[in-house]
């Protein structure tokens, strides 16, 4: 039996609680420091509040401590890890090898570890990782090969924004302005606008987000991923709002439930509780740049969002006219925009947000619809809006309100057995409650001296009142027995009090959570590390280094990490790029290829072999593109 985990982002405790309420089996959240999203830090007290709520459903909470650490930060990181463990954190997601020596908590090797080969996966497993978060650019075949090579859990992103570079291997932000992605300060240079020029300076493409990818969406591929060996399905978005998290989590939780129901002999969810009611999820209605499945099937498709690096939303139609309000007087500055709707089911609402791309431009322009009626939008005059423009809705006000107002209910199932006992002139009822996670609670309640004259009606009363919810529990009466065939006469309020007492008793008992695989994994000894060979080729990844040497791509920024690699046999370890700022360094390596997106690939598209180098220009800075066609990868370097 494999436990399938839906892992959701939590910018803060409230969003994490909302994610669990919508069906997440685990959430990941940052402390006040050392998270790869610097703007998403949280005090330990809030992390503790989230842990308390999550553990009530057997759900897990992971701390993201996934930046590289400097020597003077190791003490603070260790203190944070200790405080987080005391708050209830179940595991740590880390990039820096030093973290394995700073905590006794299970450590998951972050996606920033750039794991996409069996050799590198084995290295991190032997280093002590109980779970590997794989690269997003991988195919099902590559995932399956890693599954065969290691015994620890595999986690894979299934939804959200995509870094264009292999994770943990992007130094563009650091090179541009000294803000390191590996330190949680990425400026998202991949979403910026660039010109593509040849070595003679001829502009081939002007002012487009040439490095921007669409967003990941594998909602229909969960079965394939589980078959390949993935057990944790991760949603990106620690900077996203609560509506986004609720909507996407609910959609993926429903999809996982279907997978479990289809294969009950193979899979079960990693936490407890059934989610019912609430809004109908629709991932198209929240933040996205268009969707892609990237390289999952081992082939290329349309991955680029170079024309729309910001969220466009769902397409609603085409602008057919723009008319000034007030009989032609434009003093108010308002216009009425008439739209030929793409689908009759589309309903526009006051306050909706819209977007479009102006003629001959790449940047997205947005505006708010003040009054929306039928197929018309009244709004302030919008520069560059024109007839024929494709109009998108990136803020669906009605949907936002529905998600906020119609939260689903998550509850743990409890089956209750009731037995009526008649002794002398007095009745009592004995109850046994069993939760889906395996807890048992017993109650024996005095029930008075009156006998129910209509047993069938009384039995219906018991089933009705004991078949409701209380707190986080959903009760159902599985059997009713009696030592003499009679039942006591009890009021609805008395039976409700029994149900509430059962819930109160259960709340004093910790949920029997499914153990996190590898939670008892011992840390490797020095001898273990010495027998763990360093996969130099995979770590250096295109950087020419002598045998036994590790390049800046190992991201080593402290003495502890350096010592770990040296114990594993490394003869020399370069400083991280953030320290060395190596000249002419490869700043990015990616499966994405600009030539392929533009139809210029000589290998897959039969385009003429290019002559000379290509460069990206942005604000007077030039970056050289390289094309490693043997690996089918592109590089971006200082140039």
C-alpha cells in the first residue's frame, strides 16, 4: 500500500490551514529566515499553530530551510530548526548539506539540489535524505529510473510556476544585481523582456520575455506519476494568495481521491478526513500564464510564455467596439467595451479584472471592469485597447467570492456502535466509537427509566442525531443493540450531548498518524560518507573541471558542507557562485530552448544550421546563449 500525499504551499499559517481544510495531506512553510522565498517568512509561534491544526487530521507540516547557508548563519539555522521541531514540524526541506548535521528531523533534499539522475539521487539518499524532490523538467521514464535506483520517497511538482533553469543552478539574478535565488532573493529575471540578437548585432526578436515559461499543470497525469514512483505531489506557490491555494488544492485533492478509489488495493491518502461540500474548483480561474506539461512525456511542446509573462487568466472573448460614455462626451474618461464572448456560459461581473496584449507589444495591460452587464464592460478609458483584441479575465470576482464564502468541510469519520442495557428500572447506553485513523473511545451514559413505546422511531432518532458532525468529526451509527430488545426514551438534546462528548474524548487522543517514511533514518557516519562517491559529472553539469574537483555548481558556502564533500572524496571544492562570482560563468542551464520555441532548431525542426552566436540583451547587458544539442539543453552565460 502506497500513501499518496498532496503537498500544498503555505505563505502563512492561515493559508496552510485553508489548504488542509481543502484536502492537502501536508503543507510546507518557511520560518523567519533561510527560506527560498524571502517574502514568505513566519514566526515559530504561527508554525506551531499550523502544526496543531494539521496534526488533528494526521497531516504533516514541513519547514522550508532551503537556502545555502554562510558560516555565520549556521548557529541561527540550528536554533530555528530546534524551535521548529519543538513546535511540531515533521520534516525539513533543505538544499545545503550542512542542514543534515544541524537537526535530528527527517530531511528532504530540495528541488534546489537539482536531482535528475540516478547517480545524484543515490548520493543524496546516502547523505541521509529520506525524500528527494526531483527536478521539474524530468520525464516519466527518468523518474522511473530514479525510482529503481533509490529506496526513499520521491516528490514531484505538479502545478504552478516553473523556473526556466534547473533548480538551484540559476545564478542570473545574482549576476544581474547581487540578489541570489539560492538565498531566497530571486528577482525573476526570467520574466523580464529581452531582445534576441546575433553576433553582428542584428535584432531577431525584440522586447519579449524570451526566458519565461508557462505554468505547470499535471492534474490529469497523477496516475502516470504514481505509476512511475512518485508518492508526494507538490503544488508551487508560497507567494500565492489563499484563493489560489484553496482552488488548486481542492482540484488536485479530488483527482487524488479518484485515483485512490480506482486502485484501493494499491493507494491510500497520507492523512485522514473526508472533504465535502464547498465551491467547485477550477484551476483556469486563478493565477496562471497558460499551462504546460513540460517534458513529462519525453518530448517538447509549446513551453514559452514569452508573450505573456504575467497571468493572462481565462480567455473571455474579443473586443468588438469601444464607445465613450455620456453620448460622446469623454469628460468622465469612461468607455463601454463590447465583447463577443467566447462562450455563452461566460458571465461577467462588476469588479472583474481583464487583460490583453496591445498590438505589436509583449507586455500585458490590465484593467478593472467597474460595471459589467451582459457582454459589455464599463471602465475608465484604457490606453492601447483596440477592437479585435483578445480579452482575458485574470480576476473572476464571482468565483473569488464563491471560494471565500463556500469553504468545504473536512472531517474524520467515526463509526459508532450503540448498545442499550436495561438493569432493574434504569437504562444505560454503552457506545464504542472508532475513528478512521484507529482510535477508540468508549462511553456509558445513564438513560433514565422510560422505555420508548415506538422502538423504530427511537432507533431512527439515534441514527439521525448520532449521524451528524461535531468538531472535526463526522459520526455514523453502524449498529444498535439491546440486551432485552427495548430502547430507552431519550430526547434529541440528550443524544446530541452524547455525540459532543464522544468528540471531546477523541480530541484528548492524538491522531494515529501514518508514519512519515524514513523518519527514523539514521544520519550517515564518516565511514558511510567515505563510501558515498561524489557524482562529479552530474554536479559540475557542463563546467569543465579536473577529476575529483567540484565546481561552483555544488553551491558550497560554508565549512560544514565543504567538509561533507571532502569526506565523500572531493579533492577540491570551489566556492559557491555567490562567493566566487566566477567570471564568464554559466549562469543558467535549461531544458528550455529559445531556438526551438522560435522554430529555429536544426535537430528537431530541420531549420538551417545557425551561423554565429546568439545573445540576449536587457538594459545594456548582454548574455550569451549556448546550445548543447547532445543533451538538448540551452545555456545562458555572461557574455
